[in-house]
C-alpha cells in the first residue's frame, strides 16, 4: 500500500470519524483535525523558525565572505561551511521539518477529496453542510472561501521575514491561490484557510517571542 494511502485509511479517516462523533459536524471535524495536526507539528515548525532566524542573523557575515572571496568560489564555500559549523547551523535543517510534515499534509488534502470521505458525507448529508456551504465536497459557489484563502495568504506573507527580491516573487501568490482554489471542495478550503490562520498566529507568536532575542 502507498504510504499516503496508508495515512488516509489508517489515520486521517478514522480521526475524522472520531471528531465527527464528538462534534456531529463534518466541518467542525475538519477544523479539529486541522488544529490537532498543527499542534502535533508545532515543535517542528518552531525548529524550522529558529533555523531560519539563525540564517537571517548570519546574513551580514555571509555577504562579507561573498565579497571577500568572490573570485575564489572554493575558498568561499569553505569559509561558509566553517561559519555554519561555528554557529551550529545546518543549512538544510530549515527544510527538514517541512519534509517530515509533507506526507501528512498531502494525506489530509487527499482525505478530504477521497471517495471514502464523500461516502461518509452521503450517509449523513444533513451534517455535510456548513453555514452557506451546501456540500463540503463541492466548491464554494459564493467564492467566499477562495477569497478568504487569498486574504490569509497575503497576511501570512506579511508575518514572514523575506528579502525584497523574495517579496517581489511572492507578490502575486494571493491572487494565484484564489484562482487555484476556485474549484476545490469546500471541505479542503476550510482546512486550508484554518491552517493558514493558525500558521499566521504561530508566526506572530514566535516573531514576538524571539523579536529581541539573539538565538545562540
């Protein structure tokens, strides 16, 4: 069995059923599952944040090395590796937490688009609705959730520290997210929006916590 399929059948769907039995609403079950996933992966996200902050703090030193050894690429690389080692920084450590989370996030996405989840909703169609949404497995025809996703993506970018060049690259991301999500099932967008909101809250919290702290 494919690992993603294993996660869907043995983790995500059973958890959705469990949370539905508590909330009697599949929309709330999706929200609870999203919250649980965020809580579980918070330590990894914190580690990723700290790694990125360390890299940011070392940027002035990186630029000095690049300027000093611009004609000696091998020497430049050696000096950078020495700087990483001296400060206890692994340039790949910022990516590792995301790579660990990725299979679970993919599994959660495909769970909400799976025939098994659609069958669960069909058994109790009255609980497959939420506010203005008539069916969680169909797109939001009022386009409220895609619009909210665009807004939350924009807000998420505002909480992240990026250089001006990166900011230009991601400038159109909110609009792109709206377009991509127009035909996504409403259940997926509930998960996606809540996940973005929780990410923003987490980022704001960590920015505030480490704002004046130099990470050793």
